[in-house]
């Protein structure tokens, strides 16, 4: 091997000394272990190592919920509890459990059947867009319920788009416990959007059996002239006196969720979960307040000034007043509703209610004309009206012959045990009376 040039030998010797110094400096330092394969990610065509995730990074680490699995996969659920002794602004959370079963019918145009408050599902969604359509997902669905210990909100969260089918299945199973759906603008937005998502997943929506009460319509009739808008958050502040702190504007929610999908940093979702839960609690509290406003204006003129000018709306308020024990006020509104005009099925039911109330108040002179009108035309209450006329003329006027005539007419439309017994009794009495007259000594 030829000798190296002196200058090159000096450079090599200098390099050896530098390497030796570096070896001595780090001789006591243990080598760092190579990163785990699971932390290896591909970026821009090359592999690089990703840092360890901090604690409470994933949603199930910081939220008091659980990952729920079903036949369609898994999704995340959590539940919030608002105790009965607490207040939400001016609203008493514990008082929600005492709301009457007919409350929703008060402003539901007679379309909401009575059901106890614990069977009302207060629903609200957070979505990936505000325009709706088949490309909009409901990534968070909250369902609130009134219970004996306060108010509970169960939230269904979609951590990935692939969890949508599991989330919808969980929602269906939960809604099976309820009899009425309550929303705020849900008839226009939430329910149609969810129905679209069910159809996209080739599943049946659970809403067909649930009467839907949309509080927005009643709120607009009450406050559209008083406030600049009827947004839920605005009414929450103006009516309940609630000032939210650290709330996330609704229009920002889709962007925060998209950022979560990109980074998977779940703590950024905290304001969204809070926003959704408070919206549902506010919805429940306003549901209890709105009919009470109608109740405080229980005369026809006041209700018409509030925007209630249809007969079916008057019927709803009247039934709520009757359930609250305000019989005279309720009866007045029922009569006003008949004057304003009702569809046939509601008209006959309202006439029947009016007649029974007048009878209960011991005013037969007011009840008899209504019973007579019902007995004169085809309707579901015709046989009952004829039987009521028969009762009156048998008990009050002692006119057994006229009473029997009404019974025989009623039997043409319905053959009930009470009618058959009444006919037999009247025929027996008339037979005795006839025999008494025939054999009466001259």
C-alpha cells in the first residue's frame, strides 16, 4: 500500500482524535431505544416517527362515558345528570317531573296524545353542516329525559364515519323507551336529517311511531313580536336568564369536528358536548314554561293577541286548563274553538267534551242542545249522545217513553250492555204503567 500524502495523514489523524473525544463524552450514556413500530407513520412518501400521545388524548380517556358495541360495530356514549335541586336560570329542574301529561297538547294542535313527562325524548343533533342533505352527518346526538332525580342527557358520539351505523342503532334502541319526541326546529332539520342518515345506512328510522312536538312553533307565536329572533340560545338568555360561558357558536361546530377527525385530539370536542347538553336542558325547561305563558293568558282575547287564532290551538290550551283544574276557563275556550271552526274529528270530540262539562257543572239546559246536535248526525259520539239523552229523560223528566225511544235509536249504532239493560228496565216500567192504567177501577 503506497504511503499517503503527509497532508492527508494529518487530516486522518485529526479526525481520529475528534472521534475519540466524542466516544469518551458519550461513553456513559445508554443508547435510546428505537421507536415502536406502531409510532411509525408515512408522510410525503417517507417514514418518520410520531411522538407519543399525551394522557387523556382519546375521548374515552377524559369523558365519563363508555365505548358501546353492538351488531353494527361500536360508538361512544356518555350521560350527564342535572340534579333535581338545581336550577337552570329561572327554571326549576326538579319541577319538570310534575308537568301534566296533557301539557304538550296545549300547543300541539291536538296532535300530541297525553303521556307522562318521563316518556318525552328531548332530542338535538350536532352535524357536519348546516345545510342538510345526504352528505351531512349527525356526529353527536343528544337525548334528554325527565326523571325523578332531575334531568339526564345521553349523548351518542361518532368517533369515525365508520361508526355511524352503530350510533344510529344505539339511538333506535334508546328511543324505544319513549312515547313523544320533543325538538326545537326538529321537524324542519333534525328529524329529516336523521331519516336521511338511516336511509343511507339502509335502516328504518324510529320516528314513525313517535308523535313529534316542535317547540319552535309555539315559541314563535309567543315571542316573535317581542324579541328580535327566536333562536334557542337567545330565548335561553331572555326567558331563563342563562348566560353561557365558554360556549362554542353553532356555526363553528362542524369545523371543530373536522379538526378532530384530522388530529384525533378529542379534548377539542369538550365545548361541543357541553353545547349539545345545555341546548337539550334549555329545550326541556322552555317546554315547561311556554304552556304556562298560555295559561296565564287564559281568556280568548289574550290568546288571540298571542297569535292563537285557530280553533285547534284553542282546543289544546283548553284541555291543558281543564287538566289544571280551571274548568270554566277551559270550557270557554272549547266553545270559542267551535266558533272558530274545527276539522270534523276534532269538532265532534270537542262538542262531546263541552256537553259532558256542562252536565258536570249541573247545567242540563246547556248540555242538552249539544247532545241533541251530536245525536242528529253521523259521528263517533252519536250512540253515546243518544244514551245521555235517554238518561236525562228517564231520571229528570221521568218520561220513560221518550227515553226508550232514544235507547232504541242508540241501539241502531251500538249494542252495549248498558243500553240493553236500560231498554229492558224501561220496557218493564212502561209495561207496568200500562197494566196499571188498564186495570185501574173506574
